[in-house]
C-alpha cells in the first residue's frame, strides 16, 4: 500500500504563487508515474499535470506556462509549482501515483487551494 500525503495548499491572491508537495511512502517511488489532479465544487476531477518515470511532462491547457511539475526520486516527492494563479484555479488538489498497465493506482487525501482577493 502506498501512502501519498499532499501539503502546501493555502489561500493566495490572484496573480500569486504557491507550491504543492506530495510525499510517497512505502514504495519504490521511481517506478511510478506521478500526477496532480484537481476538483472544484460541482465539477469533475481533472488532470492538471503529469510526470512520467522518465521525467516527461504534460499539462492541461488551462495551466500551461503557469504550472510546473517536478519530482525528486531521492526524496520520494513530487511537486507542483503554481504561478500567476487565477480564481478558477481554486480547487482541492490531489496527488496520484500509478504504474502504467497495472492496477496499482493511489490517491492522496487532497489539499485545498483557494485563489481569492
């Protein structure tokens, strides 16, 4: 069983920046593709950014150029740096770990990001 613990969620003003972290335990972290998802009230959960085991990244169109995903395999941690935040970025952000073509998929408990003046 893999445990994922997100941190860094906060209230931030529009145009501000915030960094999220997701620490994984009890796993060979480097085997997993990692991703961040978010869910706003009344909306479906959506992919925000992903990074493969090999370090390839992809982003939702809505965050391209503003968000950066990265990983540190030595620390079993994946990061999401969010810049130029907008009110529409307000959501609960979830960390996901998955080994491709297997049923090994894990979610964190989520961290709240609120963008408001």
